[in-house]
C-alpha cells in the first residue's frame, strides 16, 4: 500500500516533498544558536569541507548580526545557502557536534546556516563586489557548484568571467539531481541570481563546449579555462534487457522529476538497482510520487551501502522496501520492461515485477569529451588528474568538482572551485611576471 498519493497539482507535489530542513524563524534561530558551546577546538569546523567558522556565524546570529553571519558563511563557501540545505550535515558538521557525545541532539547548524543566508537573499543585501578589473579573462565550462564558486572567487580577484553551460539552468545537480525535499528549484536558482547580480559573471546557457574546435576558440579568447563538468550519464549495467523502454538512469530520473514536478508520471511498480545516495533518493522520490511498490535492490549487504544511514531511513519512511545481496541478471520484457530477475549469492534466482526500472549504478566519466583535450591526464578511474592548485596536465586548464573527485558532495565541489580560482590567479600572475 502506497504511503503517498500521486500528486496531481503543484500543492500536492509540495505536500509530498516537504522541506527536510524547514526555514527557522527569528525566535527559533535565537534559541537554537544559544545552545552553541563555542568549543575552542570547533570539531564542526574541522568536519566542514569548506571550513566555515561555524562558532563565529552562530554567535553572530545569537547577537542579532545576521548580515555578519551570512558574510562569514559566504567568505568560506560561495554556495552557503545550497549547502546548508543539501549537505549531509548529519555526517559532517552536525555529526561532529560535541552534543552527540552526550547523546543529545546536535546543534542544527544547517538550518542556522539557511536562516542567515536566506535573510540576506530575501533582503537583497549586497555583501560582495568585483575586484578591480585586471584585464584578464577566464572561461568556465559548466555552471554547477564548482563552476559557480570558481566564477565568484575569480570576480572578487578582478577577472572577467564567462560560464558556458550546456543546459538551460545553472547550479548543476543542485537543481537537476537533488531530491526535492532537500532544495527546491526556486531555492537553487535564487542563490545563483543573488551571487550573479552582485559579482557580474556572465552565463551562456544552452551552450555546450563539446569539441576540439570549441576548446581551441576558448584558448584564443581567454587566459585560462576551468572545467567544472561534473560526471556523465548513468553507467551501464551491461545485462540483457537494459535497452528496453521503461529502464532509466537514476540521475536522468531525478532530473525529469525536478523539471516536470507534479506532471511527471511514476508508474505503480518501481525497482531501483543500487545502494548509493542517488539510488536511495530515486527510490524515495518514486514512493512520494505515488508508486504502489518500490524496491531498492543492492548487490551487497546493508552495511556495505554507499548511502548514508539517515538517507536510507528517509526512504524506508516513505514506504521503500530494501532488498540486499541480490545482483541483477536481466531485465525482463518484450516491448517494455516488466521486471528484473536477480540472483542470490547461493545461486538461486528471484523475480521482481516492475513497470519502471531505475539504475542507480553511478555515473560514467567524461572520457568522450576529454578525448578532445588529449593532453589532460586521467587516473585509472577516469578522474581528471590535477596538482595542488587544481591545474590539469594541459597548461592553462584547471578542473575541480566531480570530474576530479569522482563524485562527492556539493560542498566539496564548491570548495574545490574556490581553490581552483586561486590556483588560476597564481598561475596567471606567475605567467605574466
């Protein structure tokens, strides 16, 4: 029996995807910030990939300096609002809060971060301005978290920046690939608008850079090129029946849901293959879109899952059923997928009927695109190799985010994009001295 009814209207869609971290009001933020112990060693800061001064911004909120709190956050993380919503804070800053050692509820750092950043965005408070124009230009390929963070940092350093984005909207997986209960489309886009209005970087939408001639043109026009392309399409299972209609990748599934929302139809029986966070999100979203049965099937044990425990718990609460130690053998069906046959470690087989099969099996690397840049080295896993300044093995080309780290969190991409901008700045300075 489904836990959720199929949404038919925007209101029903929103009801099925209530915010995981609802916005605090002023009183809630005051009392929650008062709980902070301002630890001298700040384990929450160490756990944050961008190393935001968390005790400082919480103290600023508690003393009524919300603008200062937002500035503290953005000084370290250009995607401060998005990260407050989509970060696995349970694993990072909040997971390191000293209250957890006393079996007490950790400080709600993500929600406090949202409170401060939402306040300045709603008030249209100007916190930043571009640095003096230094006459240098940088091209950024990809308007995801790494690209946006790189653009913001470069503008502060005085560079002219143009972003070339293949899709119609910015922020990458934040808007295209994140579960709707973590961040809405409007929230993801609003932060980019807020930053772009103050810092003045240009974004060319529906403008993919995908061949050698286009890269050569960028090299002529710009002093450096930053690659923030993320990962590619969902990786193949390489099993019979994978090409059937009714078989989709988890990333592609989430993107279509995010774009169509209540108009997106999810059939009654769904099988999701995989054990990572994207697979779990796709399963949870399927249930919230009214599917009567949703099975999440993983080839190893629950303990081996890549997904966070709290993400899996969210899926279970939505009505998802977990099946472990089962590997897909083939997808059944003639003109359309009708189910999946799995094998157990003991060699036995079982069948799950399905009107939709979702592959949450990770994403392919950008090998086809990188073939147009032959001097860029990749490692054995297909990740772009960079040095400490995030420069690739092709001079003048820098890269960060998922195509370098292989697929991490939004906060990692934002941090790496910022560091890459500093690397670009140092490289251009050294080149012209």
